[in-house]
């Protein structure tokens, strides 16, 4: 069971997660995740290609929420046990009538779709030009079986349920930055925001850390934030990602004083993490990420999250313009 890993979130921690979502959205708008064809757009615009996404909620089992999604011909089976999340992704056969995919030797999706037709939406107006998305729903029947991970995560199957479909068409949209409500374009923030992204390869797997911290200027000791660590690997034609997300505080994510050189950020977390890691950046030292930080994950054991093969990008902001630059980290 996962209850010992489920800390209760305060209102401030919930706000930090919302801020993290805003930063992620800003990254997308800023064009860090560039869609094919965007280079053809004029300055100040971004082009979003069309596509179809299917979502099949399966059920809740042993504390996990299970779902299947498909975009293009890529099928993903997700088990969300907050804070532990497992994603199995592979190439499948997807159309408006059927979804088929295999996840290793035991997991599979083989379902028929029955979709309900709905009236077409009107074309988008305002900042986007192009046909509006079409939303449909219906039901599925067939077989969904979870991969057998040796008892460390739940096994099970489903034979029927609902399906939700979003079909998006090519659109050209004006770029814009979303700001939290009440924050002006040139306004200083009442709290400093720190953003840390770490990535690297270890033991044949790709590991990533994303951390956000919100530190009030008048009460820095009451800082709070959120950290997400993910480890991905490819098994034959399937990609498996194991992820854990936890709240963090100033005690677990320590920063050097603003403006101090060299600049440092240190992470030290409780189980299932062990050890610590530090970011160091300054004149003559460049930037590096060192330490013995690791995380223990089901089936794959303890995985290093620092050291040789890892790179880190760190940014801190006390004003809206700087925060928008940090969103591109």
C-alpha cells in the first residue's frame, strides 16, 4: 500500500503545484515543445497540427487509478497511485473503431469502440484561426490487461467502459503568456520562485528531476514546493516510465542567498529517496550537479539521480519578466 508515501497537501503546496502548471504551460506557449510546422508560422504565431486522442478510464484498483490513452498510433497504459505513477507506452493500431496494443508478455489492449456522433463545433475565433476541436464519447468493449510486474503493482483486467475522444484540427494561434491571476506584467513577486531541471542517463535508463520552490520574501523559512522524479527505460518496443512526485520545503531544497556567487541549490529528501545532490554555478566553475542522490522504485530498485552523466539547469526569479524566462528552463 502507498499510504505512508501520501503527505497531506497544504493550501500553499496546492498553490505551488498550480504555479508549476502555469510554468509548464508557459514553456509550451514559448515554443520549447515545438510542433512540426511551427517554423512556417509568422513571427508572434504558433501552429498546432491536428490529431486525435482517445482516453479510456478503466477503474480504481489497490489505490491506483488506471487509464488507457492513444494519440496517433501511440498507446499508453497509465497506473496513477499518487505519488507513484507507472506509464507503459508502445506502438499500436488505432482508429475510430478499435485500439490494439501489447505491453510486454502479459499486458494488452484489444477493444472495440462505439462512438456517439455530436454536432461539429464552430471555428475558433479570437487568438486562434482554424476549425475548433470536436469532442465525442461512447463506450468500449473487449480486453484490457495490466502488465504483470511480479506483485509490486496491481494486476487486473477490464472488459468494458467509457471512451472519450478529442479530435483537433490544424490551428494558427497568436502567442501569449499565461500569468497567475493578480500578477501584472512588470510586477515584482511577493515570493522568489526557484526552478531546477536535471536529466541524465544511468544504468541504461533516462532519469529526470523537476523541482519548483516558492519562497516568501518576508518569511523564507516557510518556503514550499514540489518535486517530480521520473525514470524511463525501453523494453523491446515498449517504453516504461516510473515516476514519483512529492512536496518539498526549504529544508529539503536549500538555496544560496540571492545574488551570492557561486550559486548553489541542494536537494536532500526522505524515503524512497536517499542521499543528497547539489547544483553549483559560478565564474570559473561553470555549472555542475554532483552527489549521491538516488530513488528506490518498484521492480528496478535504487536508481542514481546525480553524478556523472547528469546535467542541471537552475533558475530563480523575483519578478514576472524573470519568471517567464525561468519558464523556458
